[in-house]
C-alpha cells in the first residue's frame, strides 16, 4: 500500500478513520430542495457524509453540522469551495 492509497477492508470500504475529516456548520435557506442541493454538491466533490446534526431551526434557515470524509486535504478544499 502506498501513501496515496486509502485503507480498505476486504469489501473495498474506506474506513472513515483513515481519511481526512471535516466538520462543517452550514446555514441553509429553509426552502424545499436546498438540503438536497447541499448533499449533492458534497457528493459531487467526491466526499462522503458521515453524519448530519441540526443545530438551529427557524422559518428562514436551518443550521446543520455535517461530518464529512474526504480522501485528502485537496478533496476537502474542493468541498469547502463548493
């Protein structure tokens, strides 16, 4: 295994502990479809979502904490820039 290879078990699953992790607190406008747009953007950037917690809710916005797993720092930066 090289330094660029992620740890995998026999099924090919990449252990979250072996990857670059982010905790993002996002304020998302409280409109239908916005949550889906955020999760799609995270996936399209090549990251996995480990967990999502709701921190605050109002009629205008929902504040959510996303635990994100990325392959490396560059992948994490791609998520943040989206």
